[in-house]
């Protein structure tokens, strides 16, 4: 487990998950009050709590979720149990599922099968500890503020957090994940995925002129606008290819091959270097979207 400073008030906690590090970054924002962004699934949250204890955090005020997928917010119940004065902030569309996670669990089970056992205990957050965020809302931590920006696409309940002083934006999965170590950022699209909303959200993020992009899977990236422009291009390309794949009746394998062929950067990396599972997982929602657009 490691805690690394990004600025004097922002750090990233990396807790290895099933032996692998750099899976999901939990960001820590410190003003007079303290917030964490995406405590991860319960198995990771235990490590985050350890890191907070080790670094002397007696109080925690806010558990901010980029969205409610279990690999980001599944351990929220454990955070509010450990810190009785903290609240969980999430998009209103996600609030009911934080209180009763049974549908989330079913969905994750369908997508990941037994791999969700790696997440640890799945449990609900008490109703009175869940705060529904409004778009544009400012969370004042004293000496540092975070503004909520709804950024749907990856999910309908995705929201980013904008820190204007250091021009840092925490995007969760709204723009995708980093492929391999330092590879390109590729969209990740568990169904239902809406690529058009995803591109609108990327435009909204570009509009902030951010300097640092904090991606959940994984890490802070400088040159944020340049990254976002590249991700936008890729999202538009994949959307177009998903429609083409549906027209030509391609299955997921076929669509996967088409993307590898048409996406120059992935093509250059070569098939051998592309972590297949993560790329295909990223394509599933695009593939379904293409088929849905056909009907
Ligand atoms: Zn997600």
C-alpha cells in the first residue's frame, strides 16, 4: 500500500488488489476537512483505512464517488462505519443503490462472475449517510474546494470533481482507463454505455482547461487537455466502428479485431502488447450500443 503526493493537498493511495498494484487509485483531498474519492471495493477500502490510520487521519468528512460501480464505491459502507462523521456523496441516480446494493451486485456478477468475490463484503450505506450531489455543487473542504460536474457516458451516474486551484480534475472512469503501464487511455464501457454522452462529457472536461487528469484506473496525468483530445478522438472512432460492426453483423470478437485494425495507436502497440481482457471489457458497451442503434 502506498500514499503519494500529487500536490501538497492531493494524494493518491494505491492498495494492491489481488496482488496487483495500480488497479484503482483512491484520491485523498485535504483541506481543513478531508475527503477521499473512490474508496474502492471493500477489499481495497480496508487498505485505504490502514493508510489513513498510518498517516494520522482521525477524522474523515466525505467519501466522494465518481460513480457507484462496486470497484469504486463498494467499500463506502466500511468508510462511514470507520468514520462516524463522514457522508457518502454520489449522483442522485446512484443513491438508492448505495443504500441497497442488491441490483449492483447482480449486475457485477453477470459481468464478472466469481471475480466479484475479490471485492469482499458487499453491504449498504445507511440512508442518512448518503448525500445526493447536484451538478455544479461546490464541496468546501476549507482551503480547498471541489466542484461536482456530471459527466455521464461510462454510466448514467458518473460525476467528476474539479479542483480549480491546481486545475486538477478527478474523472473516475468517465474518460476510460490506462491500458497496461503507461499505455493509451481507452474508453471502458460496461453496458449500458452511451458513447455520445461520453463525448459530450469529455468536451465539458476539455472546457475546464485542466492541467492534471486523475484517472481511477490509474493515476494522475499531466497535459490533461492533450490527453482528453486524444481520448475524444478515440471515443468518436470507436462509436463509428461500433455502428459499422453492427451493420456487418460482427460479434464481439469481430468488433475487437476491427478496433485493433483501425485504431492507429493500438495497431502500433501490436496485438501482443494489448491486455486482451481489459480491451474487450472496454468494448462490450460499444458493441451493444452499435447493435442497439441498428434496431
Ligand atoms: Zn465504472
